[in-house]
C-alpha cells in the first residue's frame, strides 16, 4: 500500500481508501514525488494532480509532497 512521507504534509492532506483496491491521495499545495524505496531516488511528478487514485495491486511505492517547484533527491 502506498505511503505518504515528509514533513510538508499538512492537516488538509489525506490518504483515503477508494473503491475496492484503490487508494486516493489528496492535497492542496505542493508537488507529488514518488520512489520505490524510502531512501529514494525521488521522482518529481508535476503532471500529477489531486486527487490521485492508485491501484493497490501495483508495485509498492512511497509518496511525498514537496512545497517548492524544483525537484530534489
């Protein structure tokens, strides 16, 4: 199941269970990043918008929100 990590997550950001095998990530600000390992490298995903729906049958991934517009690893 996906995880959202990072100190930028605020109280309005949330992860909920969608229909059957789905997880929904919602956020108001920032750019979503993903990685297959918690230690990275992190992939900047500026094209992904909220809400983002994931299938839980997919491979494990980690997610975080970055407040700045430039990617970091």
